[in-house]
C-alpha cells in the first residue's frame, strides 16, 4: 500500500477551509427521481430550480461497458484500476471485509481514520481528466455518527489542491462542494442510519467543450434525487475520484463502501 507524503494529505485536509468550516447547510432543489440510462449527448441543464420534468434522463448508477466498476470481491484493498491507496496517518486503515451487520453478504471496502487535527485520509484514488459529463455511484454505510463531517467518496480537482465534490457524513448525509477562493457549500441530503447500506450516485453535467465550466449536479440517495448547481470547478487535468474516507478533520470514523462505479466522458 502506497503512503503519500504528509504535504499531500495537508492539501486534502485544507479542502474548502476543512469540512468544519463549510458554510451553512442548505436545502436541495428540484426533487425528482429517474432510472434512465446515461444520456451523454444531452445538453447540461441550467443550474437552477427548474421543474422536474425539464431535467434530462439520468444515469441509474449501474455499471455499463466503458465504466470503471469495482465490487471489492478480493482480498486486498487496491485492485486493478486504482492508481493509489492513500492512508495517513499510519493509524488509519484500508481493508476488505464482509460487514458483520450486513444481511446481503459479500465483501466491501472498509476505511477507518483516527482522530487527527491535521487531517486524515484512508482512500483509493482513480486518476483521470474529468470531462463535461461524469458520475459515480456506490453503496455506503457509517458505523456510527461522526461528531464532525467526514468526506467519503468524492471527485477531486487538479492535483487535489482545493476543489472537491463529494458526499460527507455526520448525523445526515450532505453534498459537499469546495472551490478555491469560494466558501464551501453543504447541501442537506437527508438522514442516514448507521450500519445500513445507502445507495448514492452523483452525476455531473457541464458544457461540452468547456469541461471546467459550471453546470449541475444530480444526487440520488436511496432513490430520491435532487439537482443543485455545480460550485466546484474541478479542473480536469490530473483530477480523479476517490472511494473511502477522503477527508476527516479531527474525527475518528469508519465507512464501508461497495459496488463502486465511475464513468467519465469528454
């Protein structure tokens, strides 16, 4: 398992002034649901509160040809397609196990972080150049409610130096967006239950040919979908996606992640 130098972790920990400094939680808008397949040629929606029936068809979160899919049915955390396995400080862990409370069976990724004021990370990282249409889906559970927000699977912008978009967990699940020079935003996605699988998918659409432009994010959690404006620029070069604990600031936590799917289109 590769361990990254502390300065890299410090940059992760500084995302948006560190999760604890994020702005007030806001409500999501445009509540609707869909299970349609990806529509790569569809124009990105306006980042607004438009009616549900104006939204383009949404990806249903399923694996499909050309996507990166991992069900973690193996003995070691890092499998084919993951570029890095990042754990810091050394008291954190990445492991493969069958959650003892899960009635579904099968293995999953377990990420644990110890309390560290400088910021902890325990995540797999898949490098790519994020385009104008990309998304991820996964099953996730928390062992207990963290006192402070813990950022789980996320998209990271260029060199992981500031911009991020992902799902964070406390007593609720929230969409967390960080952008350099702009106050971080958190959008309420609803209550969660410890030791229970929740299915989450993120789909981002922005203007074709201008992949670093603003657009819209569609977030589905347990079949309930919301649309919010894209705040993070997520500069495409040397960007990517994570599975596990992307950031935990002065908070010990354990997450399980399974059935991870990622796709990216220019």
